[in-house]
């Protein structure tokens, strides 16, 4: 397991009338209560007491959720179980979009995270959890929740990075950063990782395929341009470029007892930038010539009519 980037579950909402720049806050008790079905309306005291500047009416809370199994759903359920032992009394710890019976009639499913966010934006008084990158890309209003130190945080760049920095990797790169320490850490964070075998006994073709995979991981973990692109898309790399721990882990992977050597990754050439001049000039010339011809024809026809 080689971590690629840190991913966070962002809690988002659509409460009409919420002023821009005002962040809603939920305690852990409120969060678990909403998901286990004991809190069903927006004006529940556990929600209103932390949000005096947001009008929260007696409207049912609707949940917009991913329609199939997902790692983010599993992460969300693991967080609920970590926040309160009462979660496992009514909920499970699977990646399936199965929620307590109290949600019946209040759940809307989306076939993708983009569809989930679209449904959220078009469904008043709804809430959802989505990847941090999706929440930022769609400018979804987030809900702040408390970390271990009691600080209310949203999954900002700093909060997710602080959680990732708490990682204490073992020899297999396993590390649990859910509800990590750190005063400014966001609590619902996990690593998305590459999974590759340490040792493989296989055909030469399979070894070549594994080596190609390792070459990509090596490039993705060491190339500054790749890491910059990851950050530009609102993901947070698990390691800085060329981290020696990643390079060493890749060097120790073997196929048929032989260490694999990452190959250079050759990217396809970028498409040449479109230059409109070669196209525009002939088009303009044609239009001008056609206009002149039309004027000449019109004058000849007018003279004949006279």
C-alpha cells in the first residue's frame, strides 16, 4: 500500500437563506444524531444552539448520498462510529449506501459525486457528504465539525494537511489518520492509496505489467509537475516529491525474485496551440471577395432594369 493523496469527506448543506460567508457548525452529537435518525429537522436544539445567525426552520433534513458502494461512504461511517458508540447500534460499517430506517423517505441517491452535488443544490433543506475536491469545485456550503481538540473546522487545505502530517506509517505504509491529533486537523480524513504486491511470482508479461505500474507510481510520486496538477485539482499529496520512503518502497518490490526498475514515463506530446490566423485570413478574404462580386452583380442587374 503506497498512499497517493489525502482525501476528506466534506459535510455540505443547502439551507436557503444562509448568508454568504456564514459557516454552519454541528457538534459530534448532532452529526451522529442526524445520521442515526434521532435528529430529523433543521430546527433541532442541538443544531440551532450552535448556529444563532442562521435561520433553521422546522423542515425535514434530506440526505443526498452516493447510490453505490464507495470508499468515502465507508470513511463516513467509520467516523460516525469513532465519534459515538451509538452509531453501531443502528448503523453499519460497510461501504454500502445503507442508512438507518429513520431516513426512509428522506434519501435522494446520486449516481456520481457530481450528481450528488447537483441534487444537493436543487433540493432545499438537504445535506450530504462529498469529496473535498467536489465541494470546492461546486462551491458547496460546508458544515464545520469539532476535532479532538474541540476546534470547529472544515476540510480546508491546512486542516487536511495537518491531519495527514499526523500519519505514523508502519513498514507497510498503513496509517490511520481518522480523527487525527493536531489542533487544526480535520477529523474525517483518510489516504487514497496504490495497492501493489511486494513480491510476485508470475509470467514475464505479468512482471512487465507490474513494472509499468511501478513506473507510473514512481513518476506520480516524484514529478513536481504531476504533484502540482494534483494540488490544482484540490487534492493533497500524501508525500512531498521524491520522498525517500516511497522511492525505497518501490525499489523493494520484486517479481520472480528480481527487483523491478521503474522506467521513464513518456507523456504524449501536447496538442499544438490553436493558431486562428491561418484560418481567419482566408475566411476574411473570401468574405471580402464575395461582397465585391455581389456588389458588381447587383449594379449590373440594376443597370439592365433601367
